[in-house]
C-alpha cells in the first residue's frame, strides 16, 4: 500500500503559499498530501537574517517527523525545487521520489543577487502587494495573462497577503543558495521534471536539459503555461503527476 500510494510533500514557490497547490490537493486525494507554508510567509516563526535553504529543508523534515512519515515524494516548484535540492544534500534518506516543477539547479548570477536585494527593499518599503505587482508578469505565461483572469486574480491575492519578514527571508535565502547542479547526477530516486512552455524564469530548454542530467527522469513540457504550470494548466499537470505517482517504482 505504502508503495502504491506514497505520501507527497508539496513545497511552494515565491511569492506564494500552500494554496498554490490547491488543484493538486483536490485531485490527488487518494494520496496523503502535505502542503505546508514556509516559515514566516503566512505566520509562525519569522526567519531571521540567516534564513537559508538549509533552514527550510530542516523545517520540512520536521513536518514529516511530526506527521510520522519516514519518506515522501517531494514536489517542489521553483524555490520549492531549490529547497528540494538542499533536502537531497542533507536528508536523502527522506526522499522516495522527486517532482521538480519550473525550477533550476543553478545559483543566482551577480545580477540576480542584486535583483534580490532590490526586491528586499521593495518589500520592506511597499509591502507584499508591491512584490506581487512586480512579479506577476513573470510568474504567469502570456496565455494565462491573456485568457485566464481568474488565475491572475488568484495569484495576485495569494502573493499580496504574504508577510514581509517571510518574503525577505525567502529572498535572502534564494540569493545565497548554492549551486545545485552537482546534485542532479546523484539523484537515484524516480524523478519527474515538469515545466511550462512559456516559463520565463525557468525556461523550458533549461528544464529539459536538467531532466537529461537526472538518471531515468521523465520530462513533461506543459503547453500554454508559464512559471506556475500547476496552477495555470492543472488538468495537464495533475495527469502527469498521477501517471508518475502510479507508475514510478518507489523503493
Ligand atoms: C519562485 O517561483 O519560487 C521564484 O520565481 C524563484 C526565483 O525567483 O528564483
């Protein structure tokens, strides 16, 4: 039973919370799905200045411990993927399989790091709604922005209600994250790599190349979706997830 229906731990991206996974949580109800919020994003302990991918990874292992789950399939989107790489470095024994959505293994460039610092200033000065407005055009694909106003409204509302200390902690943790490219060749559990064809933050070509570096990984490109493919084309993403969860051999 445990092998057929493994627990799934969903790790959200930035600037989002667990609600980004609502379409998956609804559809994948036969699996035990856990979708926590990262620290400080919606409440709880605010991250201090030293927040890092390691802090998030340890927090999430604590969530599994509290739920008495030994190993899970970890599904991370973008920043959730960055955290997943850290989990693979620190706690590989807790990982039964990986789903990497709209993410990348490379660290920030110097320009990217400066962009994080600029966003920290925006968050501290103007609040979460300003971060939402800045990032929305990049988060959603051109098709979603033109044809799915309800998705645009959902993401805007979700990003606007987040707490500034959590946003700042996440921005600094992303800025300082290490290069995870060496982790790719070491992944020895079943892997699904999935991304939107219109993703500007983690472009499809990079996602495909990443999948090629992971032994046995399945790659799925989601048409007419941007960086938030699971929210933009939930029916296609859910199909890919179900197929992976039912057919991968988790050991
Ligand atoms: C995310 O969706 O988590 C962010 O876009 C990641 C990033 O800014 O690098």
